[in-house]
């Protein structure tokens, strides 16, 4: 739902960490699994050495090509399990997600913008990253930069439940958070304070498919009774210009910008590039703009 504009600090950090992981395997030729040293075949080491930089920084189209090349290799079932273990358990399992996410400077889920990306599992908070190409099906892409998407726990679970989706053709069907923009607006149908519903205005087919896959409408329908109703109450329970008074009159003497007023009153950001900083920013901003027009 939100496009990622990665920071140079995040790119550099990721590149260095993953390259070090790859170089360790290339130099040693083995991984430690279940407290035992397991050798990975030389053919895969050669393959990794050839593609290591592209596996780190390659764009999605190129990552799919490398994945397809890997799938054509005649590795044994045992070797495939070791390779998968290296990328997922050894590599991604030790990747510093939280530090990477802080450098990426993304605070809320890129898919829903309703939850923060920190997930409290057990006694610790950890950063949640979704693999756009699922790591179970595409293990060698488990550490690729453009395959790591800041996500909330709920949206990551939605992704994991989509077992039958054809990810080899996904780039033709859906928008990718690093390269494509989802152009749509939240809106509503209103009949009375007890009869209203949220809706989404969207025209581009890839955006429609992206929102459908991410269950965006279902997610926001579930919040309509609170988040949408609160905004409609301000518009229809009070004077016609009540929202305008809140935004433009109440704080006018304090030299407060529109961005600061919206942050204080509604707890949202209104600049598109900053939607990720606070939950529900796009949703509330779209609705508020529509209400102010009436």
C-alpha cells in the first residue's frame, strides 16, 4: 500500500551483513546444522560466488531469473535441505532485522498502514519483515534486499496463508512495494450515522489485485465502526465547518502547520511520503479530505 524509498544507510548495512554471510560460506564450504558441520556441494558454492552480489541487490525481475537458474540445478534432496537451511536458518535467522528496519526508517506495515512493524513475541520486541517472494518457496532469495518488506505480524500471516498463489508471475499481477505505487483512495458511502460503509476507489488492475491479495478492504471494513465513524461524527453531528474549525482555526494563533495540526488532532501524517510514520494516516487523510469538500 505504501511505496518504500530505502535509505542509503539501510542499503549499505544490508549489503555488508549479507555479503559477509555469503563470503563465510564460500570460504568455508560448510554450515553448522544441529551442532554438526555439514558440507555444501562445490557446485552450489560456485553458483553462489557467481550470483552473490545480484542475490543481495538484484531487482525482483532478476531475482526470479536467478531462482529459475537455481531450480534447474541437479542438487540432491539432502543438498537442497542444506542450502535452504543456510539461507533461512543460518542467514535470515541471524540477520539483525530490528537494526535494519531502524535504518530503513519505516515505522508501520507497508501493506496495511494500521500496525507498527515491531512485534512483541515472548518478552522481546522484534522487527517483522515479510518476504515478498516467500522464503519457503524461494529460499535463495531469503536475504535479498528487495525481498524484505517491513510488515506487521497480521499481514505477514495473511501472506503465509496464500499457499496457492503463483509467485513466478506475481510481478505481472501485483505491485511491488519498492518499485510500484498503489494509486487508490479510501472513501465511504453515507446515509446516516448508523448507515455508512467504507469503500475504496481504484482503477488500475494491478492495484486492485494488490489490494485484494492483501485483504485491504476486509481489514479496513473491520475498523469502520470506530475509525470511520469518529470522522463522520465530527462532520455530521456538529456544524458543517467543524472540521475546518479544528484544522484551520483552533491552532491558527499558535503558528501551527496543517501537518502539525493533523498530527495533534488525529494522530496522523498527511504527507504521502510520511504515511508510514503513523497508523491509519492514508485512510484518515483520504476521508478528511473528502469530508472537507462537503
